[in-house]
C-alpha cells in the first residue's frame, strides 16, 4: 500500500512537510504560534465546517512549483489545500492583517457588548480575535439586530443576539446525535439559529453544542451567572461512563464543582465528546477521579494565579555557609566612607561628613 505523498509548503518563511490533501490552516497548525491563522467557524472534528467566517484568510504568493503564479485574491486557509512548493503569507502580509481587521469589524457590527455579563467572557474566541486584530471603536451608526432570548432546552440557553452564524452547533447536532432539532431559519440579515415549532434540544450528546460555540450564544444553564472562569480552577478528571469516554475538565472553586466541560486542545477544539450525564448531572467531586490541573495557555486569563499545593522555596544558604545571610556583610568594615568605631544611631541629629573625617592625633 503506497503512502500518502508529502508536500512542502512555506508559511511565513517556515517550511513544513504535510500529506497531500492538507489544508493551509492545518499545515500552519503544525508550525504553531502566531503563524497559525485564527478560525471562528472551522472545526477539525466537524465535516463541512469552515469557509464562513473568513477570519483565516491568507495570501498565497506562490501557487506551486509547477505554477508559481500568486493567487489573485486572499483565500480561506481552512478550505484551500496546499500544493507542493506553495508559499503562503499569514502575519507577514499587510493585506492579510488588514483583511482580518475588516472581518473582525464585520463580526462585531451586530455583536452586543455583553462581555461584563456573558458567561463566555475569559474563554471567548471572539474576544481574543478582537483583541489581536480589532479596533478600539466602531464606525457602525445603525441599530444592531436583536433577538429575543430563546429557551431551546432545559439545560441550554440560546442568546441569538450574540451568534455569529458559524454553523458549528448545527454540524455538531447533525453529525453527533441521532437527530437534529435546530438549524438556520430565514435568510440574509434575518438569519438566526432556532428550533422548529419550539422543539427542545434533548439528545444525549446535545450539550456539546455549548463547547463548540466560539461566543456566548449557547450557554450552560447549570453554570449561568454562578462564577467567572478566571476564579475557577480547571482540572482534568475521568469516570467510568457507559455512554462516553468520561474524560472531562472540571471547573472547581475550592471543593465545589461549578461546571463540567469536555477537554480542549490548544486550538480550543474538543478532544473527546462527552454525554449530557457527565456534563450536567455529575457535579460532585466524589463522582470523579481527579487526574491533576489542566494545561492552560499561559496567555489565557484562566491560567492566572492557579497553583496546586504551592511550596515555598527553601532557603538553603544558611545550611551551606553556616550563618545567616543577613550577617554576611558589615557595611562599616567594607566601606571607605564610614568609620567602624562610629555608631550612626548615637549621632545627635543627621549624620554629616564631618562626623567621619579622620582627625590627626
């Protein structure tokens, strides 16, 4: 059986070999760091995702070795496969940075300033994107579109006003569950995520739509307004679950479990889907086997001040040298200014240079 041929692609002057059929985005993810384009709609575990938000636009300065002509327009890296010898510009292209800035502005046109009250704050992809590529202000002068809050399940709350129509939740429900009860209704600026005839989302794995949502449009009712994520400590845990693998992330404060989510990788994508029982019903520490603290990016606000069993650094210097470091130096013995026989505490008033003049005997 022949192996998949390897193709060389250069992204921001860094060359990497990837199998044929790999997208530019996934090739950039192999390099990692700032080279990787942001993605708001693409999800590697969901078929058909990508190509909608346009945040992953890149510039192809060289098509391939056979056809070195550059592509005339910026392309979506999640939907464009690499060619052998292709050269791509991501953060090294002014066109790309300007395009991402424009895309962020469009995404924020109708997005409300709900960060102070949104449960997604602190782990929101749109927050990170706007911080990296957005402007401080807006040029939009018209009324934002608004939707009424919709109850689409006993455990899931939908805030359509925050939705950016990435379609992730639709693909998740369609590909992960036995049936899909929600989707996109209407067209154009009237498009919205909703259920047909007021049906609720009650499938066994439907809670995963909360994890895939890049903004605060779909939130966990069992966690709403209970705590901020940066006040909680994420730990990895598992249990013997007959429905899923049971590998989760617990968000704790002290000995209390505030919420349960799936574990996510460095691209904020779910590693293993979890069932509703693990997510909503198991909120006691005794239900889980704690593995240890989760690995969180140091740039995330969640990683701040999270230390497990911190140990103070032991001062071994006195044991090594046999004395207290405070007594190692006497300023009087090494200074050319002070005289060792003069005690500063006994000088009447502020010390003066005359006090230290050596007088002839």
